[in-house]
C-alpha cells in the first residue's frame, strides 16, 4: 500500500523553492505559481518553449526530492497509471 501523502507547510515549500537553481526556480514560479503558459514563460525569459518545459519539470523533480515526495498540490502530483 502506498504511503499517504502529507501536507507541506508554506514555509517548507518556500525554503525548497529557494534552493532551486535560478533558471528552474524562475520558470517554476512563473508557470506553476503565477500561472503563465510555457510560451509566455519562454518569451519572458528569452528561452525556447522547450527550455521552459524542461526547467519546470526539473524544478518539480527537485522539489519532490527536497520535500520528501509529499503531496504539495495538483501541479506536482500526478496519478500513477495503475491507480484508481
């Protein structure tokens, strides 16, 4: 049976975000926190849309690791294929 996810405090989340590399942190905040689309993030940062997607993905992976894989919301939690 999988472990039940626990809540993360806002302080823990902010500390984890602060530990992200600059590019990942900026792309993550713009996309997942502020709600910009990848093409908008790319334009703001002067990078390609693919780079925006990659940076957000890397940020999510790093945050999961930093926060001990606890659920911190739908942006970071994806259901597994076998889950019902």
